C-alpha cells in the first residue's frame, strides 16, 4: 500500500537573531554569523559586514553606498533593494533600446548596402552587426552588475578555492 511520508505539520521558520548562522545574501556561498561583541553580522567568504533590524527581519550591508537590504523569510533572503534608488521599467526600456537601436541601425545599413558576394571580406558586415549587439549587451550587463554589486570575482575565487581544496 502507498504511504505518504509528508508531515501534516507546517515548516517552522526560524527568526533572524544574533545567535543564528545564515546563508550570505551577497556571495550566496558563505555563511554569516554574529561578530563578537557587536550587533553585526559578517560573512566568512566575501567578508562583507551587515547590520540587522531584528524586529522587521531585515539585513542591511554596511560597506556599500547606497546600502542594499534583504528580508529574511525564515528560509532564505528575498529582495535585494537599494535604499533610495528605484530601478523601474523605464531603465529596462532604455537598456533594451541601447542594445537594439545601434544593432538595428547597422543591420539596416548592411541590408540596404550589401557587400559583393565574391568579396573576400563579405562576412565582415554580418560580423560587425553581431559584434555591435554583443558589445552593447555586455555594457548593459556590466552596468547592472555594478549597480547591484554582483560579486563575480568572489564566485570565481571561492570556486577556485573549493576546487584546489583550500
């Protein structure tokens, strides 16, 4: 007979407190713990320092301006938000236009004035369109990573340490 091993009891969330150990919201590899004799947390991998609002279950990074905040839901961190800075649909529209408009302009020029098919560099216009797209996309991705302080180098450093065995 089929038996279900699921418990009917709800999952118990643990509240954010200074005695707990939590995953790091920045590097997502390390763990944050209370700093001795301080009301602050620190990650042992990326070495960022955080302050907590235990009543609202909010963690704020202190070594960044403007500071980012995360909310603890009992299992994981949610919502990396910058204080006083809004990143809305207008910004995403401008980023999309920054990628699409130059690529479309160069693509239209290539379409209207195609190279001679027997030319040894007839591949260059198509490569130029692709290069324009990828360069503008890389600029937008770089700006988003800088805005959110996405720790790419920390991920690579920690991954290398894990592979090498510390």
